[in-house]
C-alpha cells in the first residue's frame, strides 16, 4: 500500500477548553482573529468550530501553504497578543497538533 502525504502543506488543529463561564468571550476573541488571518499569504483554511457534546471545547482547523507561512502566522502581533493576553483569561486547557494531509 502506497500512502502519499502532502508534504508541503501543513494542517494545524488548535483545541481550546474555555474557563467555566468564559466560552462566549473566548469565541469572541477567536473570531476577531479570523479576518486578518484569512488575508495572510499562505492561509488556505481557518475555521472555528464548537464541540456539540461540550460547548466549552473550541477548535480551530487550519491549513497553511507550508511550515514557513504557519510560523509567520504564529508571529503576527494579533496572534501573539491573543496568546499573551486573551488566552490566560479565557482558556483552561490548550493543545495544538500539526498534521500532513494523506492523499488518495
């Protein structure tokens, strides 16, 4: 079986669990990141989702042209500001994982 992976593009799954009572503020803060991020060169997908079973679980599904464009995104002032100021107020747990798409 020959499994091929898209080696250039990068998929990021960023999972947030909101502090109790803070989910609406977390969503508001994360929504604020979307317009500027979608304008970044290399952003293919930037989608915010909420878990059906637990509304405090919020997930970004992101797709980037390559590691370099993802790294540039992570260094943008609005991303750095969220992680330095917004995340401590609204996020109880955070996990990020990076993936490669498996092609047919």
